[in-house]
């Protein structure tokens, strides 16, 4: 079956046929990459501009699809999804020439007379596996970086957000040559077959559990992998924080997308002396923001499986505010749980929903040490005006990225890398870091053919060895 016939149809195929179809697409992309057309800066810019124009002209389609999946408003879809992708495209259109330019570096004494160059080159044929919680941003932003770096790309949007998957596939597969960029629909079975193939790079966004499966599959072909995972990201509030600002920003960040955000504050650590005051302020902003079922700024839970998982984490005896839910509407009210301990069920896994457990502390250094004993999170947040506490936070805690006196906004700066560490991921992207993620930094030393000393050539002598020791300052 040809790639063209495959376009847009529903899967009901045995694995052998799926594998043959995917193999055909991968083969065509490898063949096209070998023509070196994608290395041309004009070629890359042309298709980045085309993708930007398509996103703008299909804006309504994108809004309608994600509303069917999440009930997400146009405002949130634009600010948290489409604007990110457009911003990435604009960044690469502006900076692609300088990012792609070979960079001269200094040449050490032993390699004189010569010059040294770092030459960025595309990796080849890459696979991007997107996530369902921000299906446009987390599928298309890595694709933009991959194309900017000069690669051919297959994107596999998440099937969990089915309508957005179809919207992405329609936009890409009806407007781009499949040998250059292709969107492949399907679920676990199709992804499993994809991972059997040899790519030059795999970029995955999702859970740590699935990330391990992707990493294992990639290892069989020694394929380099970027894993954007998650974890339990803490938000720490000390007595020296501006409690009004902290509460307002934490409420916004935690309950955006109904908490289905990988960098949302997963749990709150609050200094005991300001706990009651802060919880009251937190509750005030939850009421002010008026999170209701069907409201434009509060989405539903993506599916029944995740809804049931979240409901099982609510301990009714520890609910400070909220706690109600609607099974039929997949709605869970923003819920704050107080008097939580580290051993509670809700503290054993990433929540990924609108539940905020609260743990109080009396000693800042002890609580920092306790966080250090846990798996390294994707993000961490501190609210304080105490400079010493800020330094301890920056120097002691290991996490992917984060903020002091805000949450999640570090993602909005393309000059900062976004990625995890340890259990929360491998590698990073955004801005120049995305370009580098999908590039190989090729080292080239060009030597003159005159003026070379003979100290490296036989016959060896103590005098030659002495010169070498001096050169390397031994």
C-alpha cells in the first residue's frame, strides 16, 4: 500500500502491514535526506514559513478539534499551544543563518599550524512522539526544531487527544511531501512498530514509564533519544514570600489545563507559621478565578481512565477546599488537600490533575534535603524574598528548570533550555537548544601542509617526550 493511500485512514491492520507501511515512509525520508536538499537554509525557511501560514489559516480547525478533546477555550489554546509553535518558527526564521553557520574555535598549540571548526549538521530522519496534554505544542514545537536543523521528520501525535491528532495529520499530510514531513496516526500498536525501525533521532514527550520503553527500543539501534518526561514538581512557599502573589500564581499554574501540565506545581510545601494565612489566600483565588465545568478557562479531564485515577487519590478527610466532581462531564473541582504526609498515596506518583496536596514545614534546610532524597523533578518553584533561601534552592536542588517567585513561565523564554534530569528526562530543547538537539556538532581540524615539527613521529626520544610534556603542561 502506498504512502498516499495510507493518508488519513483509520487503522485496522495487522502489525506486519503496519510495519510495511511505516517502513516505506521511513525509507522515502532517508532517500530524500540523502539528496541534501534539507541542508539548504532557503529550503528550511520555505517550509517553516509554510507551516506557520498553515497554522494561521487553519486556526479555527485547531480550536474546534481541541475543544472536542478538552473543552479548551480559544484563549488558552492560543496562549499555551499555538503561540508557542509560532514563536518557535519566528525564532528559527530570524536565527537560522547564525545557528547553521560553522563556528571557528581556538586551535591548541599541538595542532598548529591549523584551524578548528565546529560544523552543525542535521542528523537525518527523526521521529517525534507527541503528548496529549498540550497536543499542538508538544507535537509541533519539536517538529519545528527538527526541520530548522535540516532533518526529515515523522511526527506521531498522541491518539488520546484524537481530534487534535486528526487536525495535525490533516494539516501536515495534505500540505507537505511525505518524504520530508509526515504525521502518522495510531496508538500503542503503531508506535510499537515505529520503534522497531532505525531513526537517526527519537524525541519523546510523555510519562517516565513509557519513556523507559522508548529508550529501550532505541538502544537496539543505538538511536540517540531526547526524553521529556515529568515527575513531582514542588512549589515551596516560605514565610518571607509575598503570599498574595504566590497564591495567585500557584493557583493559575496548578489549575491551568485542569492540572494536566507536566511542569505544574505537583505539591505545595508551606512554612508552618504562614500556612493558614496562605491556604485562605489560595482558596480566595480559586474562588476568584471561578473554575466551573464547561468554563473557557478550565478544561475537563482527558478521559475516564485518568478521571478515575485522580478521584482515587482524593482522601475526603484531608480535603481543605473543593473535592466535588462530575463523572459524566469528566469535571473535577480544584481541590486542595491539607495535612498531607510524604507517605500518603497522592505523594507516590505524579498527580497530573487539579489536586494540590499541602505539606507544612518548620525548617527550610530540612525540607530542601528531603526533596533532594526524591527523584529529580522536571520543575521546581520557590516563593521567597530571602536571598539566602534563593541561593540554597539554586545550588542544592537538582531539577529540569524552574522559577523563583513564579511558576511555569520559564517555558516562555526561548533563551532557556527546557528539559528534565534523571527520572524527569534526558536532553532539552527550545530556541538554540532545540536546534542543537536535532543536530550533530561535527568537529573539523584543517592543518597546513608546512611548518610541522616532527616530535610526534618516530624515532621517539627523551627530548621529544620532554617537549610534549611541556606543551601539555604536565
